[in-house]
C-alpha cells in the first residue's frame, strides 16, 4: 500500500470516529402534564376521592366456606341443592309449582355466582323420539328464559334435550310419566 494512501485512510478513520463521538442526542420535548382529575362532588372528608370505572366488570363477591362450597361437582349433583321443575303433559309452560321451584333454584344460583349449570329437558316415553327431543328442548329453554328474567346471567346457563332417553322413573304409568316430564339442573362448573 502506498504511504500517502495509508495516511489518508488513517485521517478519514479518525475523522469518522471523532464525528460519531461528538454526535449529540436529539432534545426531546417535555411531556405535557396529565389532565387534572375531575371530581363529581367534593370529598366530604380528608380522604382522597376514589375513581370508579363503569366499564370494568365487578367480580362476584367471594362466598364464605360452607358445606356446599367444599363439595365436589359429583357430590353436589348427586345430592343437588337444585331441584327439578316438572311440566304438564305436552307442555313447556311453567305452572305455579314449577315457577316456585325455579325461583328457589335462582336464589341458590345468586348465592353461588360462579356456578354454571346445564338445564336438561326431559319428556315421558309417549310420542316419537323427534317430538320428545323438541319438547325437551322447549322445556329447557323455557326454564332458561325464566331464570334470565330472574336476573341469572345467560352466560351461566346451558340447555340440552334428552327427550325420553333418561327417565326419572322407568315405569309405564301416569305417576311415572309425571316424574319424567321435567327440567333437570346439573352443575357443570363451580
């Protein structure tokens, strides 16, 4: 390499390093101050005001430990605190007795707000399989609709129809059939 070329390269490198070392950071504009908090009413005490947001969901209040909260789902469903609602022949309408049962179940669901339930619609053995599945579905939906009208969140309620497939009573009498025309409540999550 030629000596003059070496000197020129050395000078160029030195100038480049010097230019980089003297490079200043850009000056950032100061951030504007946050807007003042608005108060709806002046605080009545010396305590600072609390900010409340309407768009955040309020978690359910934890419930105190009791005999029900400590039980497994299997135990809860075996001796369920939720009672079945019974229907008249060929009907999905809740009569007074069925509404009373669903009202009691709604109170239990409000007490345990984390429970998710499945409402099973059932029918007796008379009629075709298709008819009984449709009737069971109408019964389950009828109960769900009534529970929602009582303030139970629809997100906690599932429906399914079993028609005549799972009878309460396997007999072939009017007394047996009355027990099979029902909406059964199953706790699926707690």
